[in-house]
C-alpha cells in the first residue's frame, strides 16, 4: 500500500538550504525525488531505526529523518541534511 509523505516546515527549510549550499544542487533535487518515491512505496525498507519511531535514510547527498504511521499510511519527514558520502553509507 502506498503511503502519503508529508514534510514538516523545518525539513522543507533544511532541504532548501541544502539545495542552496550544495556543490551540486541538481543532485539534491534528484535525491529528494528518490527519497519521496521510496518513502511513498516502501518506507519500512528504507533507512534504519533511531530513537523511538524515528528512522534515518541516506540517498547521496542527502540524509533524511522520518517517522512512519502504519495505521494511516503516513510518513512524516522531520529533517534533511547534506552529508559527505565517504562518512556514512546508504541506509
């Protein structure tokens, strides 16, 4: 079943900042589209668990923190960050 993906205001601002400061803004755009598609289709298979219900996933050059509500098929993105791919792996 597909999930609805919602990005909170802070995460939207972080994504905009990542786009503006990235060496390759196009890579940020592509990664954000890939992340949204993955989270819509199979959020449980992407990333790894963190504190409580929070998960983190990586799609270079972005890291994304999100939570999943299975009962209403909702994914809430709470944060985006740029990361250096040499420092961490894909989630």
